[in-house]
C-alpha cells in the first residue's frame, strides 16, 4: 500500500500532528508512506518506509488575485492553487490513500487537481486532530469568534473526504453534532506504544519542578499554568519551566512576550526552555518533575499520554479529550485534573501530590505495570480500506468551482 501524507517535514518538525504521523509510519512498516519536504534535511533520521517528496510551488498563491466570478467564492482561489501545487509535486504518481490533517486547509480541490495532473488516487482520508479556526478564535489576540470562511472550508473538506478518522472520541462526538457523515475512531494505542521510559532517580530532596509542555497558544493553557503557580505555595515546587515553541499573535506580539509580561506581573520566575526532542523529553519525564498540560480545549493531548506512560506525574486540563480516554481505558492510573471552570479549586490536590511526590510517583509506576495496553477497535489498515462515504452533492459543488477556476487559470502563463 502507498500512502501520501499531506504534511511536511515530518521528521524535522515538533508538533502533535507530526508526532501522530511519525507513529503511524513507525507502527505500520508494511505500508510505504510518502510526505512533503520543505526544509527537512536530506539526512534526517527516518524509518525505511518513509519517503520524502520535495515540494514544488509552480503556481503563485496570488496568481488569480484579480479574478472575479460571482459563482465562485473569492477564498476558493488560493485553495485551488494550493491543490494544483500539491498535484504538480506528485504528478503522474499513484497512491492508494492520500491522508491529510484537518488543521491543514488543503482538501477541497485535491480530487480534481489530482485528475488534472494524472495522479491516480484510490481514496482521500482526513485525519481529525483539531481545527485551525478554533485555535485562532481562542488564541491570545482572538475575541472568541470563529472565522466564518475558515470554518466553512473545514466543514466542506470534512464532507468531500472519502474517509474521516479520529483518535479522540470526544472530538468525534463534537463533529457528529455538526455533520451526519460516517467516521471512524482509532484507539491511540494502535499508534502510540508505552515508551521505554528512563528510570527515575531521585538526585535531590528539593521540591519537584513544574513543566508546562506544549505549544504556547492560549487554548493550551500556559496562562492557567501561571495562575496555578500563583496559587500554589511557593515552597511546594522548586522551578517552573515552559517547554515548547512560541507562536505569533495577530498584533505581532509573540506568546513568549505575552506570557513573560503575565509572569512578571505575578512575581513569578519562569524559564522558557524552547522545544525539545523526544529523547530530551524522556529525560525530563524521568526527572523529579511534574508535567502540566492545563488545556482549555484540546481534542486529545499526546503530551499527557507520553508523560503518564513514562511514569511522570501529570496535571491535565479538563478541556482535553484525553481525560475521557484515561477515565475509560485506564481508571487505575492516577493523574490530577485541573478544572477549567474553577482551576484554583484544584490547588489543594496538586499541593498534596507535590508534598508526597515520591509516594505518588511510585503509585503511578505500580499502576502502569498493572495496566493492559492492548488496543481496541480497528487498525489504520481497516480505516484506509473502508468504502468511500463522501458527500456527492458537496463534491459536485466543489467540482463546479474547480472547473470555473481551471478555465480562468488556463489563460494565465504561470
């Protein structure tokens, strides 16, 4: 089976989506996976079944800027050109599956663009991780309103995909209330094995460090992390760190600048450690530390899963879908929930965990050794092999827009 993943630099980029696809590739050695390469070094370490394809961009994103057709939404132009750039990159090739994440708005015109560039494709699958419109609406400079254009595109590409699959049942239920279209759920344990964690060595008697790990966009809750630090006893922890990349806001101020101002206003000493590789995170998980992922909204949260399975005590925001998963699949594994509706009420339980850290960590270790990690439900093969359930009426509308744009593009010398 040949699968084209429409995400780039999978083995040189830090992020939940890239982590997901890397694990899909590693856990399915019988499938040949192809992905786009923009900046990934040629010598990047990757499994034998991962094949990068250098991305080409023959068509400028502004090539149709002045085209106007009342029968085609103006926003469709850039998406048409993006689809053609992707199709041109893989022109003449064949793939059983094309898989792209829902946070990437590339899906609308793929089917027609592939046909135009003689790309033979069996089915198109959309992997559901989280919407960019939600992230933007909840970000530092957002006012809570969703971009209507982005949300429209997200819903349309959900309908025109042949197959939709989730690793979060909470997120799947959220979509089921929006669109009555069949979808699949894949147990994360089909893709994420319990890591070979490093042994915990207590090298000091000082209080544990607290580590926020993740992108510092607002919905991930770095500001909640600061609030928790403000409410906790100062001597209950030894250090507070933020591990993860900064992100830009609409006003030009970075999330690091925003968080730094907030921490200074509260008299907190926060260290920004930047992004870390998987081996570096394993060393953090093995240290005298607590992982904090106080998400306001998160479809799942892979960092929490990796931290817990590595034996590191973990605080998880009630807005993360992994809370449901852990309660259902691993009720014996201890973790602390940060209630997003009244986070300050979580501090007594957190302080109690910090005060008895070694005992708590031992209880977590025992629970992990007794847990059953056998995955439930269908594997990725079954999802890839499933019959198409795309919405034909929506596909027809998208094709009509495509051919109008194609007719105009044929007049332009790219």
